[in-house]
C-alpha cells in the first residue's frame, strides 16, 4: 500500500506542479517533461528495484469456486419418460415370493401407516419471493455404489425421493453481479478503484484481493431407500440402498478471488 501511496503522491504532485506557474515558458517546459515521463512510462521504469512493477498485465477477473456435487456419482435420472418403463410387474413378482418383505414395505406406505403429518401453511413467508429458484423432480433411477448397476427407486412404498436443484446461480434480491469486498480494509482499495485512475502498468502484480459474491449453492442429503436393482447378484433384487440427492438451494456469500 505504501508503494501505491508513493506513486500517487508523485503523480499528483507533478500534475499539480504543472498548473502552478502557467505564465513561465521555462516552468511549462520542465513540468510538461515530468508530466509526460511519469504518466506515459510504467512505474517500473522509475522504480526499477521494486519487483512486481513494470509492464502492464492482463486485466483482472473475478474467479469464484464451483460447489461440489457429491450426488454426481449416482447419476440420478429424473426424466418423466422413465415412468413408462418402471418394472412394476417384476417388483410385484418378487414381493409375492418374499412375504415378510412385502409386509414390511406395506407398513412403510405413507398413506397406510396412519402417519400422514403435513406442514401447516405459513402464508406471509410462503408468499415471499425466494432468493434462489429451484426445480424438484422425482428420481426414477440411479447408479448403485454397491456394485448393483442401475437401480430403480421403489415408488409408493416410501417417501418420494426428489432431486431439488438450483435453477440459476443468481440470488434474487441480492447483489450477485457486483462483488462485495470484505478484506478488512476500506473498499476504495479494490481493483475498480485503481482502474479509475488509468495508472500506467496497472494492474500491478500484487497479491490478488479476496472478494465475496452471493451465489445460489445446492444442499445435499443422504437418503436410505428401498430400490429394485435388476442386475444385482443373487436372487434378491429389492434391496436397501443409500444415495446422495440434492435437497435444496441456499443463497450463500462465497469467497472469490481476483486473478
């Protein structure tokens, strides 16, 4: 920061000196020479011993991290067209031969269990516009991580398995297009501030400034479910499985970096 102050002090001093005595041709010549020298040559030519200053570099850009997707390995398929291929007859045939399992699954049917709680409406908040738009789609198939191939989520015997994804990374009602700096120093020291001076050799090769940006990021949860896995080894195809699904979307303040 001391180097920036030093450089600005020199530039402003020389620029101001050029207006002190406009009536003297000699003074005008000297000031014009200094003015041209400092404003048209990179700072590195005036302070050659300062490493990191000199020729202009490429313009800085804001780089933000991408959220992880732990559900990716499960290859969740939510295509509505899969409903037509749901293996209902194969599942029913296996449950006929596994009466104990059929009894267990019957107790887990939400409509048959007597446990059919619903959330009460909270109208002021339900009518409020959410910051992050979402899409919720039923999961039909997924790739087992237990070496059972592609499996079908059992439908109707358990709570539905939904994949809830962020529609867009833009947070509505938040400043998602302009970064908000929070570096512990005044915001006037961000790159946009220095660009406004059109300084020779800017941006200098100083450490990138951290920045924060509001981004819609997905949430995930682990679900333990019943599934039908046609290519599972052995005779039992209706098995317990676990998978990770996107379960929501939140507007979060993410640390980014100018590069």
